[in-house]
C-alpha cells in the first residue's frame, strides 16, 4: 500500500466556503512559493522579455510597457521550482502591491504548460500606496506542475511600474493527518459494482452511457445490511480491491433493528441486539487494518422520537455505542462517522438535543459525524447546521456531508424522491467539511414515492437521469 501524503480527490465543483475548526484539522501546509520576500533579489522569479524585473529596496519592481492588447502580453511570476495544488483543497494567495498609477490587474495559479488550466484566475486593483491583497480559492486543478503569474498588460494608456512584495501561497486545508485513511490512500474508490454501474453494463445504449459517465464512473458509498448473506466475503470483495488499487472505500453500515422507524420505506434490520452486535463485529473485523470510511446507521439518531418503547430506545443506544467502540478497536485505519441527521430534521430536534443523543452513544469514539445523508440541503446550509451542532461540544467533531443529491438544494419538507433535485459535488476532501461524499447512491430510490415507483434501494434509471439533467 502506498503512503502518499496527499488526497487526490476527484471533484466536479469548487466551493469557496470556510472550513470549520475542529480538533482533527491539520495545521496549514508549508509555504508553496520560494523567495516571496525577495530577500534573495528576484531569484526564482521570471518576467516576459518586454517586462524587465529587478530588485528595488527589498521588493520586486517590474517595468510594464504600454500598448499591449492582452493581460498576458506583460507578465511576471514563479514556476521554478514548480509546486503542487490539489483539487478540492482551499488556498490563500496574499501579497503586497502598488503601482505608479492605479491599475486593475490579473493573477493566476495555473498549470505551467498548455492548456494553462487555472485553479485561480482573479483580478485585483492596485493604487500608488502599498496595500495587502489576500485571495482565497478552492482549487479545481490537480497538478504537481503549477505556477503563479501576475498578468499586467492589456490596459489603456502608457506604461507604468509595478512593485510586489511578501508574496505567499499556502494551503488552508493542509495535508491529510498522518496515518489517516486519506493519507494512506490515493483518492476515493470507484465501485465497479455500484447499482448505476451494474445497470449501465446490463443496458448498453445512450441512456447507459449518460448514467455511467455522470454517476457510474464516480466514487460513492456502498451500503451493507441484512441483504449481504455473507457479510465478511462481501466486505472483503469491496475493501480488498480498493486497498489493492490504493483507493479509499466508503461503506454505510445499515442494519439496526427497526431501522427507518419514522420513514418506514427502508424498514428492517437485524433480528435483535445480539444479532446486530455480531453483525457489526463481523463488519469491523472484515475491514481490519485496511483504510476505509464508515457511515454508521443513517436515521438512527433522528428516529428516536418515533420509537415509543423505552426498552427499544435503550437497546438502540447500546447497539450504537457498541458499534462505535468495535469499529474503533477492530478497524484501526477506519474513520467512522455517526449519522447526525440533516438541517431540516436537526432543526426540528434542536442542536442541543441532537448533541445529547450523540453523546449518549459515545460520540467520542467516532471520528466524526455524517450530515445530510440521503437528503438535499445545500452544502453551505449544511455547514451552518454542523457548526451549530458543534457549538454544543467542547471539542468540535469533524463532519462529512452527503452531496449526492444536493445540487439544487432542498424543497420544503419533501424528502422521498422529490422532483427537481440534482447531483451535487462528487467526492473530495475539504471544501467546507472534512469530506464531501456521495453517501446515497444517486438513482437509488427512497421508496415508492415522489418521482419513483421503485422500492427503497432499487436503482431507477429515470430517477438518475432527472438528477443528471436537472
């Protein structure tokens, strides 16, 4: 298994949102640029032939010609040594700048070769007084061959002089924590036997190609429950190839007795407390020391108010407590996230009550919490909900967000295959949460309701197409 200190995460969208503080958030990564204070003159910096650069009282001075048509016709920057930027991670570029006349200029962090794809492409304004400029961005680019540019041309009027100092580019997210499942792997595992992939393989044609390209080829969770007649073998057949490929698998444990007590469409689960504890022990042992993420029992905490028998409720608390303890001890390279409902449900429960319920199952034994599983709330409003929940704990918990169907946000209280929903951001690290994941398999029905007549967990290609096309 490779131990690659990065998270090569596939991402379809970038999210410029703040990352909440947490005990497990890694410290900021080292400075990515060299000689940003120009203490060594202009070493490691370059300028185009028509824009000579030179040291000037501890700053970089660039003499910019007039009459250029495009901003890139007069440039300076740094590409030696090249540096890495990672898709889905957040960065800050900061620098001091002034000019002999007010100007609006452009800076990029981009691939340093054709097609010069940009992770950052941002205009900024300077005047004759030095000002500190700070630009935050989330990279849509994954490369080890990045460069920084300041593009100074394409302006009306004559030439001018530009001064630059204290240039810094840092990664806000930082590298994955040492020994974490992300650090131990090289991105998320794409399940070759997911429901959308299997459907596309069995129904070749235009619809299958669309579904495979948009959904089947993306990383998503695989759900495990009572339908797995040989759980240990099924876990090994999923986690084993992921480990061989040096990729991180995402699993959902979904087998609590009386599950989905409020919704009812996914009812079922293990035969009783002893059977469930044996099942969880088998799951954890089968994962073993291989890196993995586990989302533990969606609906389990939210369903409390629909369980009227106090003995049944106490048994659920014991089972979830056992599950967190067992996964922690028997699957040491697994990060387990206890389900923490969604914004709509959690607001109704109240963040304080939700935190208390999670405390009752020993949330300290979980790496974090999973929010918005199988729901539709936007990432931004889910982050706000997670921050509210975290305010009730002395030590905030990291959280992951299910983005599988939140591209258009929620629609009132409708939750069961509602119309107008859309795919959200594919799996990535950071972006406002510890990870954004497709936990619910896009296209799998919530039950015979709303836009689908299929039973819960059954893949519905028409539902998948609506998520793609909306």
